[in-house]
């Protein structure tokens, strides 16, 4: 096998750079981020690229084109992970591209464009609660206020970046101009390709997302003495609100998904205290921005109703919005031709997950190649899996695309 076995072995190696014992967690601007990035840069150089960290902690590799003034085409995905992650989310899109360059270089083949592979520093947003940091910077959409975001120890992104060796003042210059295309490969993170027996597919569009933080404030009190009627329990109120998110989206499963991913009693709670304050997050997604926005507004007023009825207050703070992003039609058909050239049925499918490609779509025609995800399509979970055979086909498809693409 030309690519697949090596890619899976490299993914195993990267999974060893984890800040948690016994599980994979790698967040932005940590020593493990540096080690993983350095390893990726070594592989990029071995493959024939110039490579190194940029001022924000992305690793950028460049394989020069067949002439100095050739335009650039970029690919890549993220090297950070969620907490207790699988090992292919993000990483596969970096490794498959390095494998393509390695093959081109071994054959002495240059392309009519410079090919850039980016290992984005933070797509998941685990540490600072700010997502798509690396790709936003390349798209020229990094907002200076993001530098003031704090991790749970109170460290600002700005201070962590400086300690990492990055430079906040250089971020505006990371904006890319004149990219001819951005094409990201990624595991599907769902069951569609698996259920249909297909190794790869072409993404049609990436769902949009809206996120909000909620703080429910009730009245803390003694668990043994406060009578049940009249309690203003923030936890039971917040629980009803979380169920409201589920029932709103569950009643429209074709259009909406919604998740309460964080949910905590302030201070951690105590066994003998009625919870006085609870915080939770809401993540709503849809392929249709108008559907998602209306649902978010309906949800907010419904949660306020619950708060009134239960005698608690609700502070609602939307903190993130990403519009749905269609993939470029021309690039989709180029990827489809490369899939068909491998004798594989062409399946188009939308992406429910967010990706760095959404940001790059603001500055370049964008497309995505999905690869089958095993174990029922599970992701954001250590059970996430893919096969060497699928990594092989996906890499060969990407290589075919690159060798036939004319900017
Ligand atoms: C990224 O994985 C996201 O879709 O939240
Ligand atoms: Mn992810
Ligand atoms: Mn991802």
C-alpha cells in the first residue's frame, strides 16, 4: 500500500502528543501543540516542502510550483483536538496532503501552482472558547478582541501566544491573498458513506452554527430545610432548558441539530446545597441560516418563559455565529471526476460539522473531500476510526485532483 499504512501510523504517532494521560487531548498553545507541530513540520520537510510555524502557531508547508510566479493552492486541516478525541479528526487532512507531496516530490513532479499544506492551530476552540483561530487569520477575519479570550486558568490568548513564541502583531499579515483554491480532506464524522459502502464523497456545503452561553440564577439554600414548593433551584431550571433544546431540534430533525455541550453548577456544587447558579452552552446548527436563526430566537424566548415560571433569571449571551457555506461547484465536479476515475460511485453529501474550509471560503473557491468514518460514523470520541484502505483511496483521489487541477 502506497499511502494508507503510513498515514495511519503517523496518526498514531501524533495521538501520543496528548496533555491527558490515557486519552487524546491536544489544545492550542500547549507544549503538546508545539511537539505535534514540530513533528508535522519534520514530515513536511522530508516530503519536499519548506515548513515551519507561523506567528499564530499554524504549521505551514509549501511545495513550490513549476515556476516562481505560479499561483497557490492550499489544503490542510487542524492539529488540535477536542477533549478525549479520536485521532483522525483534522489530522487526516494534514497527513493525506503531506503524502501527496511526498509522492510528487519522489517523482520529481512540480505542479502548475505552489501547493501549501496548513496544519491549523485551533479549530475546536477547546482552550479559549474561540474556534477556527488559525483559519480565521489566513482568511483575514481574526478579530483583535480574540486575543483577550481567557482559558480556565485566566491566561489570555495573547499571553499564551507570546509564551509559545508567536507574535500577536504579525497576525494581520497572515491573511492570504490570491489563493486559487482551498480543498480540505476530512473524515466524514457521520455514517452516510459507511452505510452506503463508499470510501469517499464530495461535500456540497457546510452547515452553519450559532452558539450561546446561558447563566441561570436561582437561590442557593439548605438541601434539608427548604421546602420543595417555592424552591428556586437553578439546576432543575437549567435541566428543563436543556431538554427544551433537545425537543425543539428533535421535532425538526431534517433541519436542525442542537446540543448542550457544557453544563455546570457554579463552583462545582455541593451535595447538601440547592444549586443557586448554573451555566450551560447551546450549539445549534442547520444547513439553512434562516432556519437556525429563527430557531435560536424561538429558543431564547422559550427559555425565558421557563425561567419566569420557575422564579429564576436567565442571562443569555450569543457568542459565536458561522454562516452555512456552500462548496464551489467547479471544484466539486473536479473532485467528483477524480473519484469517478478511481471507479468509485460519486456521492455528494452535506457536512454537519464545522471545518477550517468555512473560513478559507471567504477568500478562495473552497471544496471538501470526505472519507468514510468507521464504528457507525462516530467522532469526537476515542472510538473514531478509519481504515488504511480508505486513507489510500482518499489520498490517491486528492493526488489525482491535484495533478489535474489547472488554476
Ligand atoms: C468542529 O469539530 C465542530 O463542528 O464543532
Ligand atoms: Mn472536530
Ligand atoms: Mn475537524
